[in-house]
C-alpha cells in the first residue's frame, strides 16, 4: 500500500503535477479534502520557504499524515523584489490574473531594466517532526506586453530569454524543464527519495537491535545449532589384529613374539643325534 502525502493546495494543476513526480517514488499524493480536514493557513512568513513550511506543518498536524506545502511568486528587481511573497495578492485578492499583470506592467514602465525571477519553495513536514525543504529560481525579464495563452498567474508577462518565449507561450513540457517550479519539484523529489531510503535503513537497523536485545534477555528462546555430523569428532577406532602374527603393523613397530613363535624357532635349529654318534 502506497504511503499517503497530503498536498496543501486546492489547485488541481498543482496536485496533478505533484502526483506525477512523486508517483516515481511509489507515493500517493492527496488533497486535504480527501482526509475530511479543512484547514485555512494564514501566510504570514517573510519568505517563500517560511510560507511553504507553515502550510505543511498545519496540514500535517491536522491530518497526522506527511504533508507538503509550497509557495512561489515573482520578484522584480526595480520593485525591490516585489511583489514577492505577496504575488498572489498583488493589487488585491479580488482582481483577476489579467488585471494583476496589467498592474505589474504599469509599475515597471519607464524603469529601465526589467530583470525579474520566479522562485518556488517546497516544504514537507512529517508526524515525527522531521522536515524537508527545496527552493529553486528561474531568471528572466518582464515583457512589455502579455504574450501567450497557456500557464497562469504572471506567466504571460515573464519572458525567458534563452527560449525567447514567455512562460505562457511554452508547452507544459518546455516550461517544466526550465521553470522555478519544475526545478524545485525535481530537487524536492530527490531529497525526499534520499530521506525515505535512510528512514527505511534506520528502521531495519532498529528492528535488528530489538531482536538482538530480546535474544540476550531470553537466551532460552534461542534454538541450539544442530551439530554438523561431518565436522563432529569421532572416537578413535582400534585397528584389528592382523591374521598373520608375524606381519609387521603399518606403524613399523616390531612384532611381539608369541610362545609358539619362539618354539618354532628352537625346533628349526635343533640338532638330531644318530645312534652311531653322528649328527645331522
């Protein structure tokens, strides 16, 4: 069964994007609604990373599941890094993306250089208190007019010079390859994969230590290892006596002479006397 991660968003596009990249790790990404929990997180952080972590920790605490939060925005140099963390609320929360883009173009008109960058921060909070973060940026310039119909937010007015296109003119694949969000997602997936691998290893080591502790506390529960008959010692066998008492044993020791042996030897050398005094 796949481990579930809750993504702190109600944006279907973000949910689909996160599911695609984390499915490679065998993880299931679900929205907060799927848990029956509704949490409104106030983004009071001064950085994208702080806001992302606020979302992740709030959802994790409410659901008891690992949670992922993200925050991103456009930072324009001549606006002192604005709209920055207020990108989604720039000009007011009630206006449309098109109206927000128009307001941005008016703000940078006549300001000379139009350097800008998108930044995306992703944070993950676990029930055990562990956290992960990843942050990436993409650098470009603010265009003079909106161009393109794809994407969302400031995509039509953010020009990426290496491709001579705005984000709104790119295909989803092109944008994912170079965008702040695409790069942050890949960096986050790499960190998450390393974290999960380390966690699995630590769990195996902990289980091994637990088993060793139980074995030391309950030695009678440890079964004896059966003796290997091939390596076990065998009693020495006494060599059988040779049928020929005169044959020397293999050890080379002299043969013990029996009484019969001595008798035969004497008989062999005995001289017999003839009646006439001669000998044979």
